[in-house]
C-alpha cells in the first residue's frame, strides 16, 4: 500500500506528517523551514522516498467557511506541488488544527515554548488524521 503525506502550510514553516502503510494512523514526520528554500523539491523527494500516494494539504478557512488570503497562498502552493509530484494533492479543511495540536501537546506536558519546534508537525498530523478517518468512513 502507499502512504499519505499531510502538510500544514505556513509562511515560515511547513509541518509534515506521514501515514502508516495501512492508512490508519498519521505520525509527525518533520518540519520544513521555508527560508531555507527548495520546499517543493524537498517534498517531491520525500514523496519519492516514502512512496507517497496522496498529499493532503491543509486548506485554511475562516470559521464561517469562507476563504481568506491565506487560502489563496495554499491554492498556489498546491498547484506548484501538483506540477512537481506524480500523486494527487488534496485540499483538506484545517480549521482548528493548530489549536487541537496545541491542546494535545499541552496535555502531553509541553508548554508553549517547548511546543514551538513540533507544533507544525502536530498540526500536519491532525490534518492528515482527519482525512484518513474520513476515507475510512467512506469505505
């Protein structure tokens, strides 16, 4: 089976999560620092190395369901990814993903300062897990 890749897109960092081979569980995988450059190339290399079958990219939405300026950035990023990888890129509602990740890390005993390095990975994990759960419900 192929694995899925979850991405939490941000201006400074992109959180990365990856599913297990069964497509049941999402796991934090790392953080890509945008300022270092080569973001698309790094993701494409990860897709090839891990035999990724689907990329799930968090789509920011306002609480009322509308899209704002951040959504346009994500759409443009999704188009760049689609041109660089040979797998589907799905957009998935990411509302409250960072808040949920913060709550989970806090429950695990990490304060805000300790969470800074992993919050984006945890948000990507939350996004990917939501998509995986939805796929399981669809059968």
